[in-house]
C-alpha cells in the first residue's frame, strides 16, 4: 500500500466507530455529520479491503479485520497526538543544553559577564560556548544549527532566511594610558591624527566603521600597531603612548582592567549592536527563550 495515499483522517473515523459502535455518536465525538461519517467509512472499507463494521441490532460491530486493526490504529493516533502534534516545551531550570553563540572576542567582553550571570540563575545546568568566525562561516553555522545566535555587528548577515533584532546603539571612544601626554578631556582632530595608534583589524567587525569614516573624510592617522585581537589592548595601551579607538562599552570595560583613560574621539560614529538568528530556529522554544533573555539584558 502506498502510504502517501492514506488519509489519516480515516484512522480517526475508524477509532471513533470502534469505540462507540454507532455512526451518529462516533461522528459527534470527532465533529462529523452522519453523512460525512458514512462517506468516510466507505473510503476506509476500500482502503483496508474489508467492511470493518457490520450493522447489527446491538450497533456497528467490528469485523475480525477491524479487531486486528484496532490496537495499531490506536498507537498511530497516539503517536500523532503526543509526538508529532505535541508543542515542545522548554524548562530553563532543568535543561542541560549548550547555548552556542557567535561573537568576536570584543563581544565576550561586552556580553558574557551579564549573560553568564543571568544564565547561572535561570539555567543552572546549561552551558555556554562562544565562537568567533568570519561572516561567511557564520551563515553556514547558523543554517546548519551549529550556532544558536550571533551577537554584535554583522552587516553581512542580510541573506534571506536570517532575522535580526536591534539591541542597543553604540559609538566609539579613545583609550590611552593614564600617563599619556594627550590624556586630557578633549582630543582635537589634528592631535588625534598626529598621535601613534593601535588598530584592531578583525574581519568584518566594528572597527571598519571608524576606519571608513576617516577615509571618507580624507584623514590619515599614524598606525604603529595592527592586531587582530581586542583583548590584548588594555595591557598594550597602559604601557605605551599609543591611542586605540574602540567601541564605547569595550573602552569602559578596559578602563576597569588597567591604568587607562577614556577620551572622546574627534569624530562621532555610531552603530547598532544586534542579535541575529536563522529562520530554522525562529519558532524553536529554546531559541525564542534565549533571544528574549538577550533582549531583556541588553536592549536600551
């Protein structure tokens, strides 16, 4: 028998007739009129090659074939109701899930402390894994379900099938050693351009925004150090005369770690930090819960 041609509704009709042994009562139980029940029974008889139920003075009695079918049909309907159609639920307190989140090293400074603190309270048995990867790899990881979310600024994640939600607006700040000769309240453009700079150049990250703004205006700064990582900056800046221009929340975090002062840059550049996810996880209860938690923590 070709399963693709089987109407599962006929199994429901069969089960109702087997239970009630009366066409009218069986129809009322599943919301079908007597004519509709009779028509469905006719189709079921063709499907199974048996009359299935015989009219007697005591009602519609099952044939031997129907008796043999009763238990398998019940199991199929139970599986459909309890497994196929059952809405999955997520219990944060008992889950042992590992949440996998894409973020650059800069994002770990901005997001992880608050995120871990909340997850420790609400999902005590869960784990967190962070990934850093270029945009093309992020697309693939989220399409395959390897990563649950991406947090940060990923302007390339605009492909069909991706969702995004704004979390907060960020801008840039300059970090210098507390002993830096330029460590004043203001940093004029000329003095900024003439200073020696440390520049972080991770692929596709927020530093590109500030760099593009400088280039657009025809400004050139003296870059003495290029590095792909943000996390080495606090020590480097604290012990040198270099200036680094970093996202504001990162600069504030750095100032707590080393002898660093924060200075306003001569250019104002702003950007939105977002969370991103793939359509395959859009209605997944776990992903929905995680997105809501992230939004509650970081939305301005």
